[in-house]
C-alpha cells in the first residue's frame, strides 16, 4: 500500500517562516478556517490563547502550512517548537530551479534573509546549500 505524507519543519515562528517558504517556492499558504477555529474555542476544545492573528486572519498558534498550487507535491507544515535550531538538519529540501537560475535565486533568497552555507559539486552537478531565516538548510540546483 502506498502512503501519502507531509514534511514538517520545526520553527520558533511558524507563520512568518511559512510565508517565507511560500514566497521562496512560489507556493500558497493554506487558508485559515476561521469559522472552525471559532467553533473549537466556543465548544471548549481550544482556548483563545491557542489562536492569534497573522496577516489579518485568525490562525492556530501552533503551526502554518503551505502547499503546491496544483497539489503536485507534499504539503509543508511549519510547527511551533520552543527552541531554535542548533545543529545541521538530517533532512532538507532540494529545490530545483535549473542551473541557469541558481545565481538569481541565491540573490533573491539572500535578499529575503537566507544565507549561503556552501557551494557543492559532484561530477557535472552543482548546488548551493543555503539556510532559511531560522537556519534550516535547503539546496538550490
């Protein structure tokens, strides 16, 4: 049996980081279901402190998700954790932009808060390892 999955990324500020990745990938933020959130609070299943306003909408504090515009890739969930990242990721995203676009994407993402960590090469393949604003690694190829 085949399974579906999402990729979950720990974050100390999941909503701004989800915005950053949505912009970086050209993906969409999942919309908030404010009626559902209100209903969960009214029924006592959640507290007002479990919610917050982000970008003018009521959202859950604990996380934010983004998705590919066509649904052609796993969902990315940014989950609230109390501690910042301290060591190298064991899993990271390889973002394929095409060799001719890597330099422009590096410039665009660094202007938005990413940092270049390493430039790699294996045979004819080249990539740039970067970190998002919270230090999570990604590679551009």
